[in-house]
């Protein structure tokens, strides 16, 4: 009989037990990130795990620190991007949907005509008629 065991481990940062799929082993984390993590969790160990959610928070924080160090400041837009990444919000809206909503009736009809006129069914049918 085959058994399915979902193995869980504890994240050293948030302390939650999570599936191994959602965790990264300390050995696989970039060395440049480790000091940032140890700022908040001095006992954080390379032999332990960190969840993806927490790791992404530290990645974002590290990138922001690099920006601040190299450029001396972070623009308002960059700060907003970092904040949105931390809060895991969508940065880009569905531009196709907005574009479709902005089309006029004439443009929609032209799109439909081009779609039908450019289809293989129409082309083959047209050739057969000739
Ligand atoms: Zn965690």
C-alpha cells in the first residue's frame, strides 16, 4: 500500500510549520541575505528552514537596502514598489482588459472582420469558391 505523507518543517522566522514545498533550506539561501535575516533573528541557523513568504520579505528588504546604499535614497515610486512586493499586491493591472474596454464599436467590428478574414477557414473557403 502506498502512503502519502506530507512532510512539514518549522520556519525559523515565523515559527509556523509548513510543507517542505514552501520552505527553503538555509544552505540554499544567498550569503548576502543571511546578515539581513540575522538582524531580526540572531539565532537563525543555516541548517534550518525559512518559508518562501519570509524569504521574499528579506529579499525585498535586502534589495531596498542596496538601493538606499548605492543611491542614497529610494524614490517614491521605488518605495511603493517595495511596499507592494512586501504586501504581495499585484503591481500590474490587466492591461488587455482595460484596452478592450477602451475600444469603440467600430474598432471592435474591424477586429472581428480581421479575425474572420484572416482565418484559414475563410481563406480555404474563398479559394474553393474561386
Ligand atoms: Zn516563515
